[in-house]
């Protein structure tokens, strides 16, 4: 990856992109189609794999891309949000889109963006598709941003669709119950385009299968992995009488991995197990139970909804068999009631902090909201930097598993604190 530009031109245009968030989330595809038309419809010039779901989308995308790249294909990958740099969202064979390419795209299409009133995500999606077409990728792996049916990425006519586990999240936008949310996720399905379906709750699975039946969608249902062995630095498991290993930690990552394997095999029939294993070993997906210290078991995870938090806490318990020390941050738009049920009595010690400058609740506001919903045992440290110092000290002192979690937004501060070069 080339060094990131510090030019005033790049920074100015990046700020322009971020400011498009003021337009909010315009659920619908008309703005995306309009901007794609102005860019000569690049989405029609590459094959694609389209992924929706509540949890595991990003990990599954990264796994698919890594396997297919290892097989010799040129692979685009579009995910969101980013951890440190905007450029992370758009990559080809793990090379991030360059600053110059971002500048050129925005300069060329700024008038179109303004006239159409494209949002940040709509514009970023079109930029990604333009980049993949210009790079002549063999396939692009595309993660939905929010939902599926009305998500900007749903302008695609993919070769394969994928649905990862569905749970309650973003209820204020996607719907108040699990089946309404499943319907939104299932909105990416296209007639005669095969679906790779991850294991789901029974009611969700039946509902998705009803949709596929009504729309002539071939379905390949993925079975769960077996004999999962959780290690401090990854996960081993068996699947279809073969053993696999991923550097991603957790039973949920074993599940994401088997979904990734099935998608890759569906797109590229005849993949050898050695290629799959090699691709799995090379996957890079920071911020997912990522170990931040070689000296003591301190991890960072971006999980922020109840389903994701439950998975990482179960993983910590299964690996270490003791309650962790935790440092939790959160945005204000998350489902506090569901989160509280997941956090209660799960920690040896839980620190709450935040940063309004980073788009998070302050520590005091987070404490108030969690307390209002019944969480009783926690410590509040207003300064994020001080909280990171405290959690590091506790990890060294207690030797307990330690977890920093709750948001992508603190990635830079966490990586800077622990000397992780991104």
C-alpha cells in the first residue's frame, strides 16, 4: 500500500465526502442509479458477490476475498465502515484505493454528486464500483451497508448472494422485529441468482426460504462447523470431514469461515483445499477479537450490537474460563436495552468511557443510559486516553483476559496506544 497523501487537495475532497453525511441515509436506489449512469454504469463490467446480514458480513467478505485472491483471481473488496483510513473501504487484492484515485473521482463527478444530492454512502459505493471496473477485477466482493433491499449496493446484479446470521439491529430503520429485518436483508435476492445461506434462527431461515421459493432463487444452506477448537491466536474446526484453521478467533468466526469457503467454492468450482487453507491463513480483518499485546491477553473488538457482543463474550469465556476485564464505548443510536441484557454480570470489572469528538456517547452519558436500563456494576472514566491506560494496567496486573470493545470509532486510539501499525 502506498503512503497516504497529506496534500491539501486530498484532505479537502475527503472532507467534502464526509460532509455528504449531512444528507443522512436516503433509503432507495434512485440516487445511486443516477450517479452510476453518469459514470457509465461500471457495476455492469465486473462479476460480483453480494453479502447481507447482521453480523459477520465484513469477516465473511474478507475471507471470501482472501481465498479467491489466493486462487489467482483479481479480487475487489468493498466494506464499511473503515477503521483508520477511508481508503480501507475499497481495495483490490488488498491494495487500498489510492488518494489520487479518490481525488480524480470526486473532482470529475462533484457536479453530478451535488446535483443528484448523493449521500456519503451512495457516492462511496459508486466510487468503489468505478474503481473495480477500471482495475478490471475478476470479481468484487460487496458488503451491504445497511439492510439490503434499499441499500445502495443493491443496484448490483451479482453472480452469488450471501446472507450471514440475522439478528436485531438498527430497528429504527430496518424494523422492530426479526422477520421484518430478515425481509430487508432478503431484499438482495435476485431471480435465478444462487444464495449461500448461513445458519439462522428457525423462524428466520423459514422466512428466507419462503422468499427464495417465491422468487426462483436456488439456495445452498451452509451447515455449522464441527469440533471447534478456540486458541488464543485463532480458531481450528472441522467441516465436511476436513480440518481448517483461521487466524480469526471465535466460534462465530468458524461459522463465517465455512460460509466463506462455500461461497468461494461456488464461485470458483474445483478450488483445492490447499488453496483454501492458504487463503484462510492470509486473511486480514483487524478489530475482530484482535490481540493487541503479546505479553497478556488483551483484545479489541468492534462489536456493538447484542448478538455480536454475545459472541465475543462467549469466545472469551470458552478460551479463558473466567470473566474478563472490559472497556466499553458506544454510539448513541444503538439498542441500549438489548446491550444491557448481554453485558450484565459478564465482567470481573467493566469500565465505561467515550468521546463525543469521535461520535460516541461520553462515559457519563453511556453510564446513565445503561443504568436506566438496569446495568448496575461499572466504573466511569470520562477520558478515553485515561481509560485505555487503566485497562492496560489492569490487564498487566490481573493477568485476566481483557476486552476493549463497542465501536470502530476508537480504532486509531487503540492501535496508537498499543503500537499496532495499520
